[in-house]
């Protein structure tokens, strides 16, 4: 694995600042947010300067019961090729559930949800990872995620689960130290224990990000400064191995560029502090040697048929996701309070992302947008992507008669009509003809 150095997540809001920022060796871009044939000028300029750009996928759902979608894999491969990337990354998570296998509606989470650390889930994940590896033109690395909730009946720690995954598939690991901190606060898991159990030689690079505490849990927001405990975990990791790359993630609430530069400096400081500890311990065991597997992990079957496991995982994930987004009963064994916190977080994220992909909606609806959207979300789980969600929300708002202002109702109807068909309404032949006829009649009058 080539050395990447210190990087930052490229986002359109900070694109200009990233180009001018000192000490940036590489960037990472959300794969689904770029089009291979129309790359942003900023990314093209970075590539011309020789800077590495890594596509980071969020929609594959490698931890889901279904096999990876061929179209999504093709799209990820196209982005890797267009960007000339040395690898691509995704998450150990499920993002959708339901469908024919469970005889239930297909539901989208709109967020990364944790997979159970069980033998069934590992078997399914390993097969999904192998499918993805075969479809991609460059190596794949997968990321540990942050979790608000824990699955009942888990059979492995996070470190054991990741060790076995890497051992069985050869996949690289993207270790997010902020997510280790989140799981420490929310699930009582020891970050040092997780690091001790990881196959350190499999680490491709490292993520660092900020978050905040609310409702008694830690939220991995990517919208706040990196806290000291996260930097401490980074130092611990760097005391065990020298990571090929470390990247700062920030998705919203972007500060002034000098603040981001300061955070990058703190990250470098944590790495240097860890390197001192690693050098001091150089006379002991090789820091990059993998931790020994526990007896339970070592006995895990390696070639079990996945179909029965897929069925069990499909039913379990559909039941949990339905409780989170459709208000069905919480499955047995889950913490009901935590499921409620996660459900509210998912609905809030839906409202925020829909406002980004369809910024006209909060403008038209004003202060009532969020309250109206959350009322819609309570009874209408997301079944497609966020753009489909925006259209469904607009249609529901018009149908439910929640709009007292005639102007707002008219504007929203026009917005929905323009986008609801396969071709924008303004470009449909009948509409163009009607508008042309109207102009001729007006000129004659």
C-alpha cells in the first residue's frame, strides 16, 4: 500500500479552501456525489497536481442480506477509474432491508446501520466483500462504523470480527478512530482492546472526525471539532503501527479554513506522539504483527453455505429497520430507548439531506419545513433514494392539504410537476407547445 500521508475529505463547500490548504497530501470524495464524466473542476485540478483522490462509497450496503447490486458496483468502479484511484472504500454496514426474501416492503435507512457481530453476519459479509472485490478494478478497504444500538446475542468483539473478515477475504481495513470512540461511549467497548485485536498490517488508512453528545449518547456528526479522546485513540493506534494515511472528515458546519488547518495539525501531533511510543517499544513485539485470534474466533467455519444465513440476516435486519423507520414493534433483545434515539436521528438526517438535495423545499415552506417533513417521515419510510424522498414529501404535502398559503401551494405544485416525470415538465413537447402557443397569442393580443 502506497503512503498517502495527511488528507482531508473533499466537499464542494470547502473545495477552494482545500486546493489552497498547506500540508494536504490527498483527498477522499463521497463516491455517490461525483459523476465520472463530469468531475468537479476542483478535483480535476487536484488530479493535475498529482494528488491522490480516493472514492468513498456509502450506498453498497455490504453488510446487508442481499448480494451487492451490480449497478452500484459498476458505478463505484467507474469512479475509481475516472479518478485514477489506488483503492476504493466502503462501510461494514447495512443500509436497506426487506423485499422479496422477507415478503415485506423494501426500506431504505438513509444511513449506515451496524451488522450483528455473529457468524451468520460474517459469512454473508465475507461473500459480499468477495463479490465487490471481483467487480472492482482496484483494491477495496472497508470501514468500521459508529453505532447507537447493539444487536443482542453478538458472538464476537469488533476487533475479532474485523480480524476474521480480513483473514478470510484479504480485504483492507479503513479504521475510523472516531467510530471507535463512539462505540466506547455508546456501547462500553474499549478502543484499546479493539486495536489490540486488529490485523494492523491490513489497515489501508485511518479516519478522524468529530461529534457531539445528546440524548445520553455520542453522535458521530462529522460536523464538530475532533475531541481529545479521539486524538488519544489515534495516538494509541500510531503507537502500534504507522498508518499509510490519515484523513480528517467534515461534512457540514464547515469552519474557517484556518480551523481545519489547526485540526490537521492536531492530527499530525497525535501521530507523532504515537510514533515516539512505537519507537520506544521497538525492542518488543513487532507493532504490525496481527493480534492472536481468540479460541472462539479461530474455530469459526470458513466455507459455510450463505443462503440460510442470508435468510436469517434478512429477517433480522428487516425487523430492526422497520422498527426504526416505520414504527413497528422493537425486536426482542434491543434496547427500546436506544432504538428510539436512533429512529429520531434517522428522521432528522432525512430532513437535513432532503433539504440539501432539494434546497427549494425549505425555501418554499419556510419555518414549517422541518416540522412538516418529520410528520411525513413518521408514516412514510424511505423506499428509494433521497431525491425520490423529496418528491414523495412534496406530493404528500400537496395531497394532505397542509399548505394554507395559496402561493406556497402553487409554487410547490409547479416544483413537483417539473420533477415528477421521466422528463422535466418544462422540456416535455406538450408543455413547450403550450407555452409557445401562449406566447404567440399574447403577441397577437
